[in-house]
C-alpha cells in the first residue's frame, strides 16, 4: 500500500464525503482560511455532490440527472479533491486509508478529520430483498429506476400472457417515509402519463403498492396531513397497506404480512437509513446505531471525553438537537440539518486550528417539511401551517430549487422545470445504459453480406 503519510506541507483538514455536509463544510473552510493556513482535502467516491431531495424528480424525469449533482472540483477551487472511498480511519495515528476504484489503496495523514460520509439504505434480512430490490440513494439508481419502469411498460405492451404482464406492471414500494412516498407518487404520476401513449395498455393494468410497517406515513408531517396523503394516494388508485411488512420477495414473488401474495418485477426499498458502515472500521466512538457520537459543537465525543481533531455532522452523526425536537434528543437525518450544521462545523474547525477554545453550538428549530407528490401535487407542514395540492407543490419546488447548492444548478433546475412546463413531460427511457457496447458487439458478430460475383462486362 502506497504511503502518503508525513506528506503535508501544512495542516490538513480531511473531509470524508463530499455530500451536503462535506461540500458546504469545505466551501466554508476555503472561504475563511488564511493563505497557506491549511490544506482542505475532500474524499468522495463520486466527483460530485448529489442533492438527494431531487432524486424522486430525477426518477420521474422532471430534472435532468446532471442538474441534480454539483461537481466538486469546479466548486472547491483550492481544495484537494480525491475521487475514492475512505475505507478505514486510524485516528489514534491520524491517518485514513483511501481506496480509488481503479488504483492502489494508500494512506493519507491529517490533523483534523470531518466525518461527513452520510448514510446507506437500512436493508433488513428479508429473503430475496438483497437480490431483487433497488433503493434510492444515488443518482444512478434514480436513472436506472426511471428507465426500468418505462421499459417495463414497453415490454408489457407486447406481452400476451396475462400473468407475465401483471408482474411487469406491478410496482412495490416498501417504506412510507418522506423519500419513499415522494418517489412512489412521482413515479406513479410519470407511469400513468406514459401509459396514455400505448394503445394496448390502460391505467387499470398498472398497479402501485405501498407497504408500510407503521400505522401512518410520513412521520415528518402531522397526523392530519399524513392521513390526507394516504387518502390522496388511494384516490389515485395506489394500494396503501399500513401496519404491513414485506416478508419475502424471493424470485420477485412478494409475500406480505397481511397474507397477500403476488409477483412484482419492481421492488423499491425505502425503509430507512443507517449510518455509513465504513465508520465501523474506524477507531472513533459510534453508538449502537453506528452513528459517530458528537457534542452540540460537532466535536466527536466518546466515553473518555472529546476526541481532539475529530468532527462529524449530517446523517453519519448523532447530533444533539438543542431545540428539544428530534428523535430521542438527536437531530433527524435530513438535509435541513445537514446544510445548517456544515457552517457551524467549519467555523469550529477553524477556531480549533487557531488554538481557540470557544466553539459554536449547533441549534436549529425545524422549519417544517415540503414534499412533491407528482406534478402539481404536494403536501407541506410549516409549524401550524399546513398546505396540500398545488400550493404545497409550489412550496416544494421553490424551497428545493433555492436550496440546491450553487447558482449554476439552481438556474439549470428552474430552466428544466420551465421547459417541461412548456414542452410537456418527457416519458421516454434510454435503453441499455448498462451495456453500452451491445450494439457494437452485435454489429461485430453479424454475418457479412454474401459476396456477389462481379458483373460480366
Ligand atoms: C431520496 C431522498 C430524498 C430526500 N429528501 C429530503 C428532503 O426532501 N428534505 C430533507 O431535508 N432531506 C431529504 N433527504 C435527506 C438528505 O438528503 C440527507 O439527510 C442529507 O443529504 C445528509 O447529508 P450528508 O452530507 O450527511 O450525507 P450525503 O449528502 O448523503 O453525503 C454523504 C457523502 O459521502 C460519500 N461517501 C459515502 N461513503 C464514503 C466513503 N467510504 N468515503 C468517502 N465518502 C463517502 C457519498 O458519496 C456522499 O457524497 C432525502 C434523502 C433521500 C435519499
């Protein structure tokens, strides 16, 4: 393993993850660091930050995939950006092991580490789940889901076998949290409008199913709003099963705890997240859920007190919620907290670097939630103010259009929305993205044209 330890000319701040927390922390650091004061190194397996709240709209084709990601190098001038995974952290000796996808792993030393590696899907040991389901945490998954659903329509339109066709057109979503409901309703909206383009398909052929273990959906909104969302989905023809578990989906045969069984070609898992499992291979303190434990000033803290030089925020951290909200006293994992924790974290790292001992505490009282439920439909809750339908949808677009980092992306997203409003929804899949050489291989394997005898003069 190549060693890049002791390679520093100046103190290094290593930011693990270039998502909401990582990108904004690095930007804040770069803005406020003095010339030559420290090197900011950001490591992420992707060369871009993904604005996750837009994934449902990317899947539905309302936002172009490239517009929902923010390029790291372009937006972090002056930082060292490494496209690779951090696979373990040895904080006692202050180095991290870094693995580029197509290169040898190496070790990089640092003075301060910022843990911003986010969360991963919390998959349960349900038979068939790992083999057959897809989640939504990456832009590639959003693109694949869209192409998969739309291709299923195209395939089903030619199927004569009723059972096969039913399976192709049954879409199961497990998990009725914010992300799961947004994804399901956005895709249902897209699929229903796409069905109209097929002469051999009707809306009645398509079945969308929501499976939720709790007795309600969307814990982020109040009871009344959550009940309305369920009624709204049922009015749209979506089968909503509450207090129901997915028990088995071996070979895409779905078995539910309410006794129902059916085949479904599409199973989407949105039943929660857990902290990045990479943290388990570090010597930093984590709680029983795998989150790094931090104080309200975002310094990592273990049983023996503050761990000097280690900081964490966002989905991979258990950040105390000083506003009194949150779950069990901790901030819930969402972008609203992540983007507000980042500047506090950057200011505190800077203070520590300069030998100061006073740190800012993170405090944020949640401003509410906005969700899109397909074109022109939404739900929102801002304190006691509750909105449904078009108004909530406009609030959702206005908030997230403003919240995506960088002016470049804001303009592209709003531009996209404007063009779609004028030109209509684009419900067309791109085929074979995962096998781009398919056509060339077919061409190379095709028979040569039979030789004809040269015409006699
Ligand atoms: C579909 C969906 C919809 C959502 N909608 C909303 C919403 O409407 N409102 C809201 O407030 N929140 C929403 N959220 C949640 C919100 O996006 C997250 O809480 C927020 O992005 C957390 O920020 P983060 O920086 O902690 O993690 P992330 O933004 O996920 O960033 C983590 C980064 O770490 C990188 N990484 C992972 N492993 C490694 C490794 N080993 N080494 C280095 N880097 C690594 C990842 O590539 C990623 O770039 C949604 C989430 C999803 C999935």
